[in-house]
């Protein structure tokens, strides 16, 4: 087990590249089946979801569109509980079958804040696809339709997820070492 150092903290291997990729292609196959004959609009939430969104989207079959928004509520390893919209939605979602793509649901605050804005624009449907979910940390109830991995309430980095800006380029997911 090779730990990696990101800023001042050590992280240990948690989900391998192969495990991540296998699960994503399986979830993408399910989504493709569910949206057969439709033209879903994927809305990926930056920054954390960019790698997951790319790998998931590559495995979607049939017509599909993708766009990106930027929401952020994190600083360091703790949620600030304050969500800012840094880049808004530039695509008309009215009447669309929307699939939100998020890296991780932690407290649930980010999506809890964003969903009403989305519903305001009257999409035909909204489903949520996440790479990771920390059920023990979730305080805002969110109905997750496609979840790749439910994980313990420990901070993770890699595969798009960062610790204060670093660690996103790791191909695997690493978990904070030690207690906490
Ligand atoms: P929530 O609003 O508390 O659900 O947090 C969602 C956002 O916090 C995610 O989109 C991530 O960007 C970030 N986040 C939550 N947990 C972690 C983690 O363990 N590592 C890195 N980022 C995280
Ligand atoms: Mg995120």
C-alpha cells in the first residue's frame, strides 16, 4: 500500500482504477437502457466531476448531450455549508430529461440548493448520478438514482476530487489515513 501525500496529509489507496472504471461502465449501461430512444441532457457539476463525467459519458450509447455548471461549497477537508454558483447553466432545460452528474454527495447541501433552481425551469425529469456517496454524512435527503460507490464518512481525493486544489489528477481514489 503506497500512501500519497497531498499538501500536509497522507492518503491511502481506496478504490483502484479498474474498480472505478468497471463500475462506471456498468452504471453507464444502466443509464443508456433507461434513456433508450430519449435524448438526455447530462449536467455535470464542476470542478470535482469532470473525470467521472468524461468516463461516464463515453460509455453512454444513443443520443445524449452534456453541459457543465460550477458549484462549490468546500474549503480544505470540511464543507463550508455555503454554496456558490461560479458558472451558471447556459442550456435550456425546459422539457428535457436531465441527468445530474456529481462527484460526491457528502452533506447533500450542494444539490439541495441547486435542485430548486433546476425545477424552476421545468425539466421533464431529473435524475442524479454520483460517483461516491457518504450516507453517514448526508443531512439533506437526496434521491440518488445512480450511485457508483457508497463510502464511509472519510475524506477522499483523486479521480477529480481534490484536497485544497490538489490530488485531482490521481487515477485512483485515496482515503485520508488514520483516524477522523
Ligand atoms: P455536499 O454539498 O456536502 O454534498 O458536498 C458536495 C461537494 O463537496 C462535492 O461535490 C465535492 O466537491 C466536495 N466533497 C465532499 N466530500 C469530499 C471528499 O471526501 N473529498 C473531496 N471533496 C469532497
Ligand atoms: Mg463537486
